[in-house]
């Protein structure tokens, strides 16, 4: 007689993703590694200490909370990833107690106070960063010159967005005032940026070497946000691994860039449709937020239409806060605000159940 197979009846879902939570978290850490390593090289070994303390605090608090709740979740890697994201969002010269406080707040309050992984309603890393930003604003502006600048030994320098927000100049432009100021604070365009700008100009287009350096990551900023190029490479890796989908990052970046192109130039008297799109796309935490933060599975919509609405909303809010608000950056607050709207988006934008066919009610035609 042939051996009979035992059938197992289990609750839904019956179809599962082949990757475990730990594997997903590992893939995201791998995608962030190039940008993080570049930040450590650019700003020095202290940046590594900031990242290590953030991760250690996150993992330590996760262990304590899991023991308290008798849910042993340390091995899923979510706490380590939260700590890594917090560290990458920190300025290089930040006082060391700040990333620790951000990690404790992110894990203990934002994550575990609502029930642990999968129950938090906002991104823990962004919430931790927002908490310390408004609690210790001066410490969260402890920037450092990149080693590639002529004045790399100087204590600090304003970030590109911080310089633009002062209202002193259109730092993204090609004007002599802006370029003179950049020279005074130690900036000299890299050979790669100058060569690429010259190549672009051969096609009759104009591209500032400063914008190219923003793309490469040769400017002051948070440890892991400066290189748009390496963050995009990390995003491509996540897309290839099917950890994220294109809807949120694409709609976020496109909607933000479109609004900048239409309206940003009016601030400097250039008129509409003259915005410095490249400058704003490659500066600040836009790429880090759009690719790695807004796409958080727990705090983003579940439907494709919902993801598009979510991405457009985040892009529009980032534009309003960054361009017309008092803060130089708006990515963290924009994503947190859209996290609040996710339950409503999921409620009203629901995918059609498989096999269900809508039928017209009697008298509908009449």
C-alpha cells in the first residue's frame, strides 16, 4: 500500500513570502551598508561610534522589553535595523547621548507601547529622530565638514539645505554670490563633479558641480543621507529582492520634484517652472526617507492605489515644509504625518476580494 500523506489545515494566509522577517531586515541593512560606510569614511571614525551606539541601545531596549512581555523577538532583526536607521540620520558630531535617547524612545515608546513589531502606527526610527530633534535641536545641528573639502579641519558647516533656508542666497544656482560663499566655507568642486558638469554643458544644458557633488555625497549632512547615488543603488537592490515596490519611492520623489520645479524658483525671483530640482532631490534626507523610511511595511498602505496616494501626499508635505516652512528639512515630519493617514487610506482604498463580482442592485439602472 502506498503511504498516505497527512493534510494540514491551517488558518490564513496559506500563501506566504519565502523570506522571513529576519531575512527582510538583513536585506535592508545590506542595502544601507554602502551609504553608511561612505558616511564613516567622509566624516571619520566617530560616525561609526554614533551608529554603533544607536544599534546597541535599540537592541538592548528590545531585549529588555521582549523579556518583560515574554515575547522573544530579538532575533527578527527589526531592532538592529531601527538603530541603524537612527544612526544614519544623526549628524557626525552629535552628542552621544542623543542617538541613545532616540533609540530608547523609538523601541520602548513607539514600538513596544503599541504592542511590538507590526502594531506600531508610525515608523519608530523617524519618531525617534523627531523626538531628539525637537528636544535637543542644537545637538542635532552638529555638522562636520567632509574630508573632501578644503576646510575639512573646520569644526562644522551648515548643510546645503540649512544654507538655502537662511534666505541669504540661492545656493543651488550658478550665481557668483552663491559660488563665492561656498568657496569661503571650504567647498571646491571635485574633479568628478567638474568633469560631469562640463560633459553636460556640451549638450547645451547647465548643471552646477555642486549639485553633482550632492548626488555623489561630497557635502555636509547626516551620516547616511549624503550620497544620493549610494542610496539609489541600495533601493535598486531592495527592488530586485522584492523587499519594496516602486509605488511609494517613485511617487514620493516625482511629486516632490515636480512641485519644486514649478514653485521653488519663485522664492528667488526666477518665476515658475525654474525650480532647482536636482539640488532638492539630492540634498537632505529625501532619498533615505523615500526609499528606506516611507516604504516601511508596517506603517505604509497595503494596496497599490493606497501606496500611490501615500507617496504623493508625502512628497507634497515634504515640499511644503521644506520650501515654505521654517525647518530646512521636512522628510521626517511628512512621513510621520502620512503614517497617521494610513489606516484611513487602507479603509477606503481596499483591493477587490479575489473571485468577487459586483452585482448591480435592482432599480440601479432606473
